[in-house]
């Protein structure tokens, strides 16, 4: 009897403790939005995952860690949470409780449009039909094999989990697995694996690669593989990420933290954040050099990203009010505005320098009820006057590259980064930071930092890859330089996959040679712009770019529309100021499906005491051709002398500023018929150059590009 009473008391205490625990868990789960199930891999759940998640400023107040059991699943239905994280360890998706499997709860989350993050070492092994269908049909996983990562004597074999370069979660990150990482302090994995599962994506345009397997660090650059370790996809509003490894196999804590953070950011990308929150769309206004007495305007923008309305009480200049002012979109405390989720506000800042050669720094302040940042700032910088230094010129307008519509093949755009200043231009950062479905990429290896010498340019080949889904695709390139006019900026990328034709823009010439022109006189040339499509071509902007000395002009207004199968003329004027070579671009922005940003290159040379007609007449006695050798950095300058008399020739290579960078020949005798001259370009950097040829007293220019 005594023993029975003791048992009853112990049982009562246990029930009270259990009830208290449930009440306590209920209390701490109130207001939580993200659930972390901690009992599948109790050995590593805390150190490999939750200690990082619970320390993330942006998410920590909304996380709850609990066991996956029937009581919790009943008390806190999984679909009450926006994100569920399953670190499965050695468990499978068919595991769970007597009433609920993990796979059944994942399907509930997908049906509710919620977000799921899954890791585990055995997720692809020996599964039920339900799990196999989920992995194959919903996640697009095509299993390859289980790789041995331990040799015959028991030594663990190190490998690299390399983040997919353009993936927002993978982000080209390198994780050292099954091996130590030697930094200032050597760091080791929390656990070692004797084998790992690798797979491929059934459709890269729908099921996106996050991480891939590499045996050696040297393999991570410039090579591709289908041996994936991580994959992500979207099903309606739902988003899912799965890794076939656990993060405890990583050597470095920062690698675990960064992967978890990027995963959270991606799955919550289109979900309102808790409370009222502000996000800066453009928080830097770099005006570059502006002449004293003149002004320049730039826009700054912010938006509401929280689930509750954002009340903005003030938008004003906080520093350097004499030189910076808000001319549009200012908000005063007596007239606040309210922004709902997704709504934005743009304000315009004007910079007016008062002294030449002075760097100006200012700040705009945005005061709001944002729970994470009630005071946000926009950095304002500018320079008084045309200060010497590196200057960046590009062949695009409004920092946008619009690839237009593609139908059957990918498209490449050559972005010209030209240094029009008088000092070295250093490009320190050039990377793609946003990329719908990995549609955009660099069509070459980009290694930063790199330097562009004065008067030269670097061509960046940007590719818009064909995708199966008909829709618009968006991307963004982030660039940081030391240019006085463009230090920190983004280039927007737009492309569309469509199987309808639309308006098609073309021109009679896309490289226009204005030839040699006497200094102070004007030469004009007319080209034809045609619409070869089946819809009206609507032109929104026609502008000259990269014309530092204002020697090129469009003397007549260009049309704003061209009907199908019709054309319009575009008149170009060239008025050189000095005896040198000039280059610039005409950029036409339109609704063209093939090239919404259409670029025409122009070049010409200023000379003194030269008769253009006489030059053209005498040059008709020669046929000049530059023949590239595709297998070396050499070319052949071929000149056919049709005149029966002997001619004398001098030739130099000039850069974009008209400066001589190399002599080809001096006082060379041209005999009748064929004359070949071998030219080496080995010492020249990437960029645009010109061969200036003088035959007797006459001159001709041949442009060429090294890339």
C-alpha cells in the first residue's frame, strides 16, 4: 500500500511537470513564426543549427525549438508557422510519430504555401513510395549514387561542398567537409561521414542547384558537375530546400551560419516580415563630379517589407544641407505617409557644389516606425568640378541592360567598361547579386579586382540563357570601383522568353566610321534604322553616351515610332576639337523584342589641313584588310597597292584617346600588288584600339577589338 501511494505521488508530480512543460511551451510559442524540430538529430541540432538561427538578429525573436511529437503537433499545428526546419540526421522523411510522419507534415506545409528546409544523411536511401515520389516529382531529384568518403584503412576523405555560383543560397560558398580548415585557427567538422549521397536535377530551370560535390578545392572553379548535394524549388507559394548532407560535416561555424541565413532569406523572400519593417532599395547617391554652378539629381528609394503598415514620419537631409537638398518626395513630421507591404516611396536629391576640387559628403534620413531600423540613412557623395582621376563610361543608359525577347537561343550583350579619365580605373567588385532562375551569367571568367588603363576598355560578356517558361526574367549586377563618377552602383538585367515575334530593331550600320575630319569642321552621316518585326517599334530614348568632349551630335530629332517593315533615318554629326581619335556610342531604348537597348558605335579622327575628298580618292588606289590569326595574338595587315607606282607607309596603333601605344612600321615601301605586314598584339591589354595608316600624305583608320 505504501509503495502504491508513492507511485501515485510520483505519477502526479510527473503529470504536473508535463502539464507545466506544455503550458510553458505554449507560452513561448506565442507569436513565433519559424519552428525548428530538435529531436531527430539531438547530437548536432543545437551546435550545427539552432545556435546560429537563434542568434540571427532578423529572425531570432520569431524562432521556437521543439520536439516533433504528437503533443506538439496537436498543440501547435505545423501550418501555423511560416517556416519549418527539419535537421533529420540519420532519420528518413518517412520517420515521425505513430500518428504523423515528417513527409505528411511537409506536404501540409506545401499545400498551405509555406516554407521548408531539410537536411539529412539518409534522406535519399530506402524510401517509401510516398517519399520517393516527393523527392522525384516535387523536388526534381534524380539519384546518382552513394559516394564513399572513407578509404580502406578507415581514413576519412575530405571533399568540398561548393555553392552554385549564381544561386542565392549556394552563392559560390566553399564548405570544407570531412576535413579541417586551416585559417588563423584550424577548425574541424563536428562529425565525419563515411559516405554521402549525390544526385542531379531533373530540370535546372525548375529545380535549382544549391550545392555541388567536389573532391578537391582546385575543382571548384571553372568546372561543372551534376553531383549535387543541395537543391531548391518553388511549388506555388511554397518554397523547399533540401541537402543530402548535414551541416555538422562542415569544418567552419561561419559556413553553417551563412548557409542557414541565406536559406532563410530565400524562403522568406516574398513573405512579409514580422511587424513594420523598412528596406532600402537604393541607399547610396553618388553624384560624381558636378561643375560649380550646376546641379545634378538622383533618386533614392525605400519600401515596406513588413506585415504591418510602415508609417514614415520624416524624409529629410541630415548632413550638408547647403549642398544637398530634397527636391521631390520630402516627408515632414506634420504630414507622415503610410506604406503597406510591397509599396515604396522615392525621393529625389539634388547636389549643387560650391567649390571646385572638394569632396562633399551628406546624409538623408528616413524616420519611421520600423521595428528593426527606425532611422534609415542614404549616403550622399559628390565632387565639385571636373576633378582628374579615373572615370567610367558604359554603353548603356540608366544602368539597365534589356535583352528583350528571345525565342530559340540565348543572347549575349557586350558591356563596355571604358576608362575616360586620366588615372587607372580599379574595378574591385563585379558580381551578379540577383538572378531569376539563374537566367543571367557572365560568358567569361571574371576575376576581381582588375584595372582598366586610361583610354582603354574592358568588355564584359553577359549572357541571357534561354529558359523553357515564357515570362520575364530579372537580374542585377553589383559593381564597385574607384571611378570619381561611379563608385558603387547596380546594373539591372531584364530579359524575356517569348515565342512571339514583336518589333525587331536593326540598323544599316552598327559601327559608324566618321573618318578623318578637319578640326573645327563638321562631318555628317546618315544611317537607317529599320523595324523588321510584326509590331510597332516604340522608341523611348535616343542618346549619345561616352562622348566626354561633346564632339558627336544628333542634329535632327529621331522618330519615336517605326511601323513594321518600315525605317527611319538617323543623322550623326562629328566636329573634332583636336587632332586625335574620338569614340562614342548611340544608345536607342525601345520596346524591341530583340534588342531593347540597341547600341551603335561611332568613331572618327580629327586632323588638320586635310582634304577629305582628296583622301578618299587616293585611298581608292589601295585595298586594306586586317586578317586575324585565331590561334595567336597576332594579325596580318594586308595592303594591295593597285597603283603601279611605289608608295610609302607609316602605321601606328592608337588607344581610345588617340595616343600611340605601338609603332607598326615607319617609312615602309609599298610595292605594287600585295604587301603583308605581321602585327603582334601580345603586349596590349583588353580593349578597343585603332590602326592609323598613313600612305604618302593620306590617312585611314581601322578599328579593332582585343577581348
